[in-house]
């Protein structure tokens, strides 16, 4: 997305949401982030947001980054693996429920 397209995007948001104030810092941030986005896809998301929300969007609401599906899938798998390993390391085992919890919440009575 070009700077001109980003300005048009912010102008559209401002015209739909009168309380949306565009500040210099905000414009610079949107310029930086929008430069990596596809203008048409962002506009589609913005139009969908406008139809469903009375509040102006934040960047995350309308952002569309062009990553290949395989890159996204690989990144997601890596995050899940790292999270699993982190949890495993904190507990010392891979059980999702600590052993003292299972005794407390089991339907069977133990003697």
C-alpha cells in the first residue's frame, strides 16, 4: 500500500467515525505498517468492519499481511512447539493437569 492509499484509508475511517482523530504519530505508524499490506484486501476488511462495528478499527482489525500459507503454517507450528516445550519445562513433565489437581477433582474417591 502506498502512502496515498494509506491517507485515503485514514480519511475513509475518519469520515465514517467522526470521533476518530488522526494524529501525526498515528499517521506515521499506519504508514509503516500499511506499506506491507495489500490495499484492496485492507479495504475489504475495513468495509466489513464498518458494517459490523460502531467503533473505529485499530490496525489489527483491518491488517492483511501477505505471507505464504506455508510460512504461516510453519511459524504457527514453531510457536505451538515452543509453547509446549516451555510448559513442559516449567512443570517438569508433559501432563496438562498437575497430579495434585487430578486427585482433588476426580469423581472417584481415593483411600
